[in-house]
C-alpha cells in the first residue's frame, strides 16, 4: 500500500463517516428545531446539516482527487476549496437573507455542530489510520 492509497483510504473513510454523522445531526437537529421553532426550525436544521456536509466533503474530495499530485498541488486544491467554501457561505447567506421559511438560529447551531463534528471525524479518522513511514517506489 502506497502513501497515495493511504490518503485515498483516509479520505473515503472521512466522507463515509461524515455522511453518517451528518445524518445523525440532521435527525437530532430536525427534532429539536421542530420543538423549538416548528417547521421553520425543521428547514433551518436541514439546510444547516446539508451545508455542513457539503463544506467538509469538498475538502475530502479535493484531497482524494489530488492524492497522486505533488504536495503543492494538493495544498493549492485545499486552499481553492477553502475559498470556494467561503464564497458558498456568502452566497448561501445572501440568498437566504430575506426569506422567512427557515429559522436562522437553528440553521446556525446545526451548521456549527456539523462543523465541529466534521473536525472530530477528521481527527479520529487520521489518528486511527495506518500511515506508511516509507513509500516504496
């Protein structure tokens, strides 16, 4: 197993685990959002959970796609992904600004919990990964 294969395995694991944790967060946030704010809370929770998944999946996908590239190309892709996420967050907030079908606080809390959970998934997955010290050529 090469280092590139290890990176691919780690990123696939992060995407799968992230999808599972996002589904759990979406269910819990939807129930809590409904109890707190009714249907606007449900929509806020769903938008927040979907946004959290897309945001952290972008980084994992970019790393998965650039696993065979040089570290400079991978770092550039991750930086480009970060800029894409910032632009996406600005576009999302601008498009939802004057709409009232969702609860913004439920969206914010769900997005924050999703971001924190994705960090935990990343750290735990990388810590448990078996990384080769030497890459045989």
